[in-house]
């Protein structure tokens, strides 16, 4: 800055640092924290890699061992043969004809839950159907010859009572059967998987026959109950119609000149409408009654087989490689967890020797209690004994 003094002008300047002197750069606290966090993250990653490398033999060995046993188990499992059949349910004509008379006769004719694909999928795996399928006779070709018998005979289920046999057959067949449905078309796919190709085809065919028979029998029983109800209701409607006709006849006999009196003409129209309504109701009930009689004895198939079951030529794929890879991946994950657990225990052992010593004693006592269960019972009674 200029100084005004004795006629001379002086200028003060800030001294510049010499090139040899280092420039002082301010260091913020945040940068130090960030650098320390980075160092800590780098150290943590190195520690993780070190733990994995330290226990690499255990991790790799566990993966190979589990993968080996998974492959052996897959190769030793029996070959299975699958067959598929497709079918779809048929609608009932009686339902559409009775729908218009539902409110008049008291029948709740709405959406038939028995026509849904889910009903048939549940029906296939139901106990009544599977018990009937299990009691059928099957012929199976084996290496030692041809074997004929029911499911219990084919699978050598001996020494079981009646309840145990039924439960065995149901559980066995439920494990062989799988069902699915197409959302758009409603076609139901039935899959049967057994150790013999001819047995798979026979079980699938018997399932289709039994589902058809069970559903047909159920519909016949429902039609029989509807026939009984309609027969009773038809008799009541016949009596009501006869009474309405007799009232109209009596009125016409007593009042021959209806045009001269508006009141008589109005009463005549009312009685005539009553007769017409009773006649329509009686006609509808008579048609429904005849249709129920037809449905009661109808023995036509209630399902349409889209694709019948066929004998499979090749066994199902075992997917051994996929099973081995999944088992190895799961075992690697388990090995990594075990490696971190062992490393943590080793660190605690060196950092807290007293706590680790107590843990080792408690673990040893727990193992001894599991191998000798009478010891904790003895200690329990000894602790309750008065001193």
C-alpha cells in the first residue's frame, strides 16, 4: 500500500516463498477420515481373502465330497418312466335347461364348481380314487418274468392291516402322480412316473377311468336327488293348476255375460292370468323332471380324453450334473460360513483365553449329556436332594 510521508512514495509487497520451501497445504479432517476408511476397507477385503485361502482345503474338500455323494446318489437312483395324458371335462346339458327355472322351483343352479379344472386335479389325488386305482390288477414285465397283481402285490407291501394298506397305497400313488392345467384352454395334464413304463401307462389309464366313473356316479346321484325333488314339486304344481282351472270354470259358469260388467271382466282376466302362470310353471317343471330322469340313467363319458397315455420309450433324465453343481454350490457356501466361524473362534481363543476355556468346557459337558442322557437326570435329582 502506498505511504504518504516526506515526499516519497513507498510500496509494501507480500514476500513470496522461495522455490525451495514447501508450500503449506491445509489438510482437512474429512480427508483423513476417508483415507482411514479406505484403508480399513482394503484391510477387511484382504482379511476375507486371507480367511478363504487359509481354509481353502476345507472348503474345496467339502464341495468335492458333497458333490461326489450327490452324483453317486443320482446315479444309484432307479430309472423312472413318465407318461402323460390330457383330458378336459364336459359340460352338462341339464344345467343349462334348469337355469331358467331355478328361481321358480327353488333350485340354486349357478356356476358348477365340479366343472373347474382344479376340481379334477384334486379329484385325481383324492383317497377314494386312489384306493380304487390301487386295487386294480396290473401286469408288469420284469427281468425275472411277468408279475400280476395290485399295487400292494407289486411293491411287496406285506404285514399291514387294512388301514395301513389304504394309507400306503394313497401315499405311494400320490408320489407317482402330478397334475397341471392350461389356463387358457382348461386342458388338464396328468403325469404318472414309475420305475416301469407299462406300469405308468396302466396307472394313468385307470386314473382316467376312475375319474370318469366317480364323476359320472356323482352326477347320477345328483340327478336322482333332483328328480325326487322335481317329482314332488310337479305334483304340487299339478294340484295348483287344477285348482286355478276349477276356479276359472266356476266363475264362467256363474257369470255368463262378462261384457256387461267391467268388474266381472277384470276378475275373469285375473283368474285367466293365474291359470296361464300355473300352466307355464307346470310345463317347465315337467320338462325339468323328464331331463332329470334322463340324467339319472345317462352313462356317457363326462370327460374328453385329448391325448391318451402312451408307453414311454426312454427313461426320464436324471439331471446328475445339475444336482452335482447345486450340491457343490451349497457346500461351498456352508464351507465359507464354517471357515469364518473357525477363524472367529481362533481369534477369540487368543484374545480371551478364559472365555474360550469356559466355552470348551461347556461344549464338552453338552456332548457328554447328549451321549449319556442319564447324567443330567442324575444331577437334577442330586441337586433337589436336601442337604
